[in-house]
């Protein structure tokens, strides 16, 4: 389009929607996307009802990063009052707690223009977790294999002695904590961890199901591995257990989940220019797997 000066919406559809990458995009979603690009100034309508590149899109198209395959990570400065604590490469939503520089912080405000995240200090330990980290999808069979590895006594000759010692220590700690054989582990009077040992798409479903049942939950991940669900502000373990069983046996309709686009990071290079409802739709259909969850819980 940039090289052809102006095109009608029908001509853009003919050129774009016939490409293999866009074969599953419906006409309705295409219209929503075009209207959004017009509303943010990336496309402009002419008096002949054709579309041209908008003034706000031209600097983006003319920048060398537009043609790169990978996203250049955006860096946010984390500040408490006037002091800079450090930098992060993801935007934590307001109210989210995370760990940086050895301390826990809660986000109180975000300044997009200056790329600053303003925080306040918290007591205790926090974990850096999105609702969904979709940059890396971990299959359920990987999590099952990790669990099997932790349960076994097998020793691997190719490991160095220090690696063998570390593996034995991790096995010992996991068994003592009860996370290998127990699905629900009590952390404090009102905090529990739920270990379903499933992959990214499955644990996303479980997370949203618990949220739909009124729980304050989040996914705890480490190196993209979906370790467990953290359930906060809930003193009744039986209620958690019943909800877990309900997630396994219920007919789950992903369309009923309530989602906020601020909670979703799909890792797409141009996601910020896409209409939020389409981002949510992509997450629901591409990053959730109800069948995987219910078979492997």
C-alpha cells in the first residue's frame, strides 16, 4: 500500500487476506482492524473513499526497525520517587508486584511517553509474572517430564558432579515442600500454590477459570516454564480444591472469560497498533487449550 499511494478497502482486502498468513482472518475482523488504524491516524480516508498512509504511520514505515524480523525490546525505567531502581523490558500493569534489585515493588503509575514505571516498595517476596507469557509456549509433556525427573532417583553420567549435587538438592527440596505429590500446597494462612504440571496453554485456562470463580490468582513462571498458580487472599483450601475439580469436569467456554488487554503480552512486534479486542480474540483462540488441561490435570 505504501508503494501504491492509495487503495480502496476492497483492494487492500484482496491483496492482504489472500496471503497465507491472513487466511484465518474474517472479513469482520479485517473491517475492525482497518477502522482502528484509521482512528489512530495510521490510515486516512480520502474524498474518493480510498485509503492512504496516515501521517502518524509514516515515521514508523520510514524507520529501519519496521523492516526487522524481531522486536527491539522497549526498556522501561523503574522509579521510586525520584530514584531510579533499575530497568525492565516489560510493562507491568498498575497494581502488579514484581521483584527488582533484590526488593519487591508494586506499580503505582506508568508514564508511556517517558517510558517510566513508578513503584512503591513492598515487604516480602514477589514474582515477576504476566497473565500469559506467550513468547514461549511450553508443552504439557515438558512439564510432565520435569515432574517425572524430580520424582525419580535416576543419576545421569553426563552431568558434572556439581550438577548432580544441584539436581539432588532440588529433588530433596521439592519432596520436602510436597509439590511433587500434592496438587495444592499451603504457603501461609491465606496463600496457596496449585501445581497442575501442565503446559502454558493449559495453565492459562486454569488461571482464567479460577479468576472467573472469584479467586485472586496469577501464574508463577520461571524461564518461561509455567510452574504453578499462586492463589492469594483465600483461607479455605477446600474451596480451592473444589474449584480445581470443577475445572477438570466442567464444560469450559473460553468465550465467557473476562479479559483485560493490559494483562496480555503476546509478544507481537506491532501489537500496540492492533485493536485491543482483536488481541484478546487472538489470545483466546491461540493461547488456550481446554482439552489439554482437562486430560492432564
